[in-house]
């Protein structure tokens, strides 16, 4: 029974690390989306200002 409790204890201790890694991935995904949208907006603005559209 003690061995099983130790296994559960190790798993439970890893949960905050896992949650932190998932949070970091979300932040990077949001940053990537912002950069992509900003780049597309800049390109579209350059095309409209140049009068080629």
C-alpha cells in the first residue's frame, strides 16, 4: 500500500510543472498569432498604400 501511495505522491507533485509548461505553450501560441496577424496587417497596409491593389 505504501508503494502505491508513493507513486501517487510523485504523480501529484508533477502536476504544477505540467500546468506551467501548458501555460508557457499557450503564451507562445498567443505571441505567434499576434506576430502573424501583425505581419499580415502590415503587408496588406503596404499594398493598399502603394495603390497596387
